[in-house]
C-alpha cells in the first residue's frame, strides 16, 4: 500500500477546516472516488480489448486492472504525458 503526504500551511488548514469536517477524511474520500472512476474506465477498455481480440478476461476487478496494464491496453498518465513531449523536453 502506498502512502502519500500532504503538507499545508496553517492558513490553508484553517480555510479547509471551514469547508469540511475532517481534512484527512476528505482526502481519503477524494482518492477513493478517483480510484473508482479510473478503475471503471480501465475495466471497460480491458473488456473491449479482450473481446475484440479473443482474449479471456481475467477474473476479478484487481486482476482485470492488472491485465489491462500487462497487455498494454492502458498505461500510466505519466507515461502518456512523456510520449506527448518532444525529444529533450522535460
């Protein structure tokens, strides 16, 4: 399991506390929500690819996401961004 750290100023924390009950809870929910959105996109792409190419679809959500990466159906956003950059660009 990956762990990420978020650092805010006192000012930012005060502002965030005005609009939400529990900053960490909000962060956890935002991450889970985005994970679910992208999971569904990946599974859809994997299913379409497998059906079009006569490939057995892996069993279970985690296995299907892994299969999509293993087959090259999806790549990370960082990899996609790097492909868009020209030689020597960072």
